[in-house]
């Protein structure tokens, strides 16, 4: 297999891509075929021997991976070959395979792609622990995020908005702040152009920030602390600036504030149940569309050193990811990621009464947003239905099939119709809606893993029934992006009361 190797401690340009032997798991390990690996600040410290953990040479950097289980150790029974997973492995992820203790591995959430899975644990895990467990951020409090355009910074911006806080994003360029605004920041500070303490006071009407999130360190720490509100909480997340600041301890005394360390890796080790609960909540936020990583760039394995250099030079806005593919394939993945994150939700039709629906018979209801059918979703459906045929679950064997990879179950596609319909129209006058089944169905084209599908719907018939109900017959067509033929046609029956 190919791997990026650190054979001598130093800067990224010392790293080499080499062919090495495939890995064999220990009894408590799994081997993951890496599909994506997040790039994080600790990776830059590891290769310079500046981090608190010291891997033996040679090693591969990359501590946040997503992929597919290739092999399991003799004592591992909660995972099997073909399972889509993500893991915090410490190092080893800039490679085609990585060995990870099974206790550090988590199943991917249905509907989550590999790029996202390799981008949520570290950034969003760190920021959620900081805001939820350490600061106990409350609704309507003001959060100041330093280095707000970085991976953990943008995660903090998004999570704080989910938690109901007011967010002030601070960064070094207007370009970076523009992205922060797109991610939900309420106010912006360019601390290369503006006085940080003065702007904090102005934006909080003299009160100061209730919580300050600092992954940067350096010269802005003291100025930010001077802009802290009474009984505020200052979160020490990291020192991306390279300088560990020395603060006057009279400031926490005068502010009545606390300075709190945020070390997510230690938290995960000391409180594994709470850490896992946080990951579950982050998965829910993602699936409900409340959070999404912002991808700066996707790098092929041969350009992993460049990814680390960009991070060290503070070029990265959001998340950088390394994937073990060619440069052309990486560029294509990036185009798809940009396209996916820039999609705007299709406006819903809203029916305010039964009469509105009856008058709409024969008309197009519209199209849903695109939905990715990834391997994690296929795997979950296979397990739930006990239909684990290899064409659905074995990614390696399926590559030799006529489809060139795994495909979704036909009934998986069909079962998604109610979810997709929800994004097309709503009927707030109705207290309950019941899916009664199908009038007709025909499967036309298989859905390859990783495809995007959407629903086009037309209201064929509607009629009033007993108990003040309304019966609807909807013509549904599931389309596959990039494929002329649809996945299936169906006529669904539903009743509103």
C-alpha cells in the first residue's frame, strides 16, 4: 500500500510517499481502507516532534480518518468487513490503510459521506466539548471566536448558532470573515485592521463577551481577555499562532472570569460515554442539516505535504482533507463537495387546507433537494432488512461486478420517498399524515453507492374520505444525478387527517 511517511522529524517537505507492506491487525484492532483523512493542526506538530504524543519513526501523520473496515482482529466482534466507519487514530491516516484499536472506531451515520465523516470528529468534537461541557454556553449569550475561519473556529461558529448564542467572529482577513458570515456569524472583527478589545466592547454595548473561544494564542489573547464580560469563560483551545501567551493573572481576578482548558483527546479518554454522546448529538445535527463542514481543499495523497504547509501558513479556511487518489480524482471530489455544500434548499409548497390540495390535482408538486446515497446508508439498510448480499455490502468484491461498485437496494430507494416528499410540500393544517402504501412501482436503474438522487412528484388524484380525511395519490419519479434513466417510478397513497 502507499503511505506518506515521516522518517525524520521536521517540516512537511521532509515527508515521502512510499510503498509499504499492507497492515495486519492485532487482536483488538481493525484495518480501515482509508477513503478520507482530515488535516489538523496536531499533524503539523507531530512531524516536528512538538506534540505531547510521540510516535516512533517512521510513521504516517493523519489522525482523523473515514473509510471501510478491511479486516478485523480476532477479539473484535462489534465490526465486520465492509462496515463504513470513522476513527480518531492519532496518526497513520495519510495512507491507503490504517490500523486502529476498535474502541476508537465509530460507525458512520446513515447519509454521511466519507469527506464529512473525516471532518467532524476533531473540529466539531473539540468545539462542541468546549462550548457544551466546558463553557456551558447558554442561549442569547455572546461568544467571541478567535481564528474563526479555521477548522475548529468555523465549527464553533456553527455550533454556537445551533445553541442559540450570538456569535462574533474574529479573523485576520476580510476573505476569511466572509466565510464566517456565510456560516452564521452575527458580527465580524478583522483584528489585523481593528482594535480587538475596543470592537468587542462596541459590539457588546460595553458588557464584553460572555465566552471567548481561543484556538490561536499569541498577541490577541490578552486583548480578547480584556474584552471579557463579568463572570465570563475563556476557553484555551490551542496555539495555532505558535506562541503560548503569558497573561496577567489580575485580569481573571478583575473580570471574575474563569480560564478553562479544552483538551478533547483527554476528555474522550477520561469520559468516553460523554464523548460518545457528544458524537451522537453531532450526528443528529448533521443529519438534520444544521451543520456542515466547509471544505477548503481536497488533496491527493501525493500532495499531503502541501496540505500541511497550507495549514501551517494559515491559508486553510475551514477543513482540508487528504484522500488516497490521483490529483484529478481529488479535484473532481472537491468540485462535488463545493456543489453539495452550495446547494440551496428548494422552497416548499405549503397547503393551508384540503381545498388547496384538491385544487392542485394534476399539477407538479416539484422536486426535492438532492440526497446522497452513500455506503453507510446502504449498509444500515442491509442490516435492518437482513439483506446483506455482497453487491450491496462488499465494496471490494463489488468493484469486479458489472456495476463497478456497490449499489443500493431497490427498496432502500423506495423507502426514501416519504423523506423526500417532506422537502417538497407541507400541510400544516393536518394533524397527522399516514403513508398507506403503493398503487404501482417499477425499478428502472440501479443506484450506485455515492450517487445523488432526488424526487420529482406530481399530484395525480385527491379525494375526501370518511373521518374528515383526505386521500392523495402522488406520482413519484426518483432521478439519479448524471444518469438519464430514473431509479424508479411509483404511485404512493397517503392520507391526511
